[in-house]
C-alpha cells in the first residue's frame, strides 16, 4: 500500500453546481449461476449503474468533481425465475485536502440481499412509498454513503441523509425481506441505521469528523498534528466501546479504516503509539495482526 506521506499534492476545491451526488462504480458477479440467461445480469447491471449515478437523491447541487466516489459489487448466489439472492459489498471514500489520496469512509458487506427483478423493468425511486426491495436497498445505501461523507466534513452533518435512510428502512419493513427488521440479526441494515441514528452513538459521528477534517485534511500541511488528531479521534471511540463493547458502528468504522490507520502510524513523524495500539487491540481484536504492525 502506498504511504500517505508520499501523496502527490493537488488543489482540491468545493463548490456547487447542478449534478447528481454519486460517482458509483457498480458490477454484478453471476459466476455462481449456471445454465440461465446471462443477459439479464448485463441488463440489470446497466440499470443499476444508471439508477445510482443519475438519480438525484437530495436537493443539494454537486459539481462533477464533487460527486462522492463509491462502489458496489453485487454477487448473485441463487436465481429462481425472477427471484435473486446474494450479497452486496458497498464502499465509499472521500478526497483528502490538497491531495490525490482518497480516504476510505465506508466498507460494508450486506449478506441479506434478496430481490425480484424482471429484465427491463424500470427502477424508480419514490420517497413517499415502497417500490421494490432492490430499489429500497440501493436507495438506502445511497443515503448511507451521503451521510457518512457529510459526517467527515462537519459534526453530525450526515444526520439529514441518515434520516432519509431510516425512512427507506421503515417503508421496506413491509416487504418481508430479511435485513430491515430488528429480529433479523446483529449485522443488518436495520442495526446499522439504528446505531447511526441513536444519540448513544454520537461519539461515532464525532470521531468521523475529527479523524477526517482535523486529521486527514492536515496530513499534507502538518503530518505530526494530523497524526495526533487522528489518534485522539480513534482513542475517543474507546469510551463508546466501554459502554457498548458489541457496538455495530465500531465494527463498521474499523472495517473501513483498519488498513489506513496502520499505514498512517507506520510512517511519517514519530508518534507514541502505545495508548493507541492498546485501545485498538481492545476495540477491534479481529484486526490484532494489523495493529501489531504499527510501530
């Protein structure tokens, strides 16, 4: 992995213009499906690309260069007629100020991905009513991506978008599909938005803000201060862990940030990482092998 301290410096600006919000790379893997019409997957992939990149999910205006970089990889595991079952990996990133580097913000694999689809059927989003599970899932993650991105620029900035994601989730509970209800398990769309919207998890939003705006965005101009602020942001999550050690949003945070954290604290200005490593090992023991790489 390239080091953050070798990033090429470019000028990055923020302004407004009329454009959609997302720059979404989307692909469908149907290798597990044999003996069916593969053309439907090409049609579906193109329809979903158009839906994610041409739907206007908010009333905000974005310039082309402001669109949020994200990706979705859909793996189809089963098909029975127009019923499909699989999973979807959703990732997003945001640019670091004065840099070509894209910092990962969200990385989540949703294994509760089932839907009905007939080739060439229109995919239309209607915010006032449930349309289909496929449209609901794609719209839900569009708002999650928008919210996570906004949280990195201002404390609690993502809440209006998260509220939209919650509205989608509530409407979709009538669908009967897994992932939208509290009883569906610990790593679901319901649990994700429930955690995000709960005041009990405000430290998560604060950490996203401080990690990026007061940390990553200073990496070029003042790497030592940037590392100090990033460490503080990560350490602040320990309070959340102490109160709720099984917190889903902690898992979400480290699924996106673990490699980057190792990269940051394995290079650049010297920094005492003892407390940081201690907290990381407690909060995210699944990444212990990575944390032990930190100097």
